[in-house]
């Protein structure tokens, strides 16, 4: 009798796990931005097979309302240049998502901001957006961005200074943002 329960448990567990991605992905289409963002963030952190990646790519091309979140998910999961560059390009006009906390995902910084920070280590457009976000943020977001900018400045001060100069900003103001608390 115990073996029957064990077999039933294993079968339910295995089939339940295979539906996990379906259950989460369904929430990307929720009317609630909170639920949808949470679903995108969760999907970016679990294993997705090629079938799901292809489905996400198809939906990305057909859904303009959440395009930025698709770009986030696809850039993180596929590391394809097309999605990375689109994510970086559209980051500036999606500052409300980058600086907001409108999901149920618990983290110090919004996952989209975390990914943009990673890309800022090698991409100047991502770095420019990160600097612009620093100028309009406060609290935890400012602390997170400032810490990233400070690390980048320690690694390559010339790059930061040239980027700030290209943006026609005052380097002293940016240095003040980067001060260790």
C-alpha cells in the first residue's frame, strides 16, 4: 500500500513540475502588472526548454504592451544580442519599471535594474541609462545604482568620466552620487 502512495506521489510530483512553467507563464498575461511582472521575474530564474523559449519569442513579437519585460526575460535567458540591445535601448523609457517595485518579487533592487547594471559593465548605452537613473532615484535604488557606479569607476575611471562628459554632466555631481555611505 505504501508503494502505491509513493508511486502516486512521484507521478503527481513529476507532472506537477512539468506544468509549473505553464502556470507561471500564464500569469505574464494577467491584467495585474504586479502578477505579470512577478511571472516574468520567476521565469527568468527557472529552467526553460527550447520550446518555451520559442513560445516566448513568438509572444514577444506579438505583444507590445509588455515588450520590455519580454526583452528582459529573453536577454537574460538567451543572451542573444538582439534581445540584450533591445532591452538596453528600451530601458531609458521604462524607468518606472526599473525603479519601481510593483511585483511580488523580493530583492534589494528590481531584477530589471540588476540586469541593466550587469550590462553597464560593457555597454556604454546601459551605463548612460544607469547614470540617468541615479540622477532621478533615491533610497534603496540610489544606493544600489551608486554602488554599481562606484565599482565601475574603480575598475575604469576613464570610461565613467568619458561617459559623463559625453552626457554633458558634471563629474563632481556624479562623484557625489557615488560616495560610499
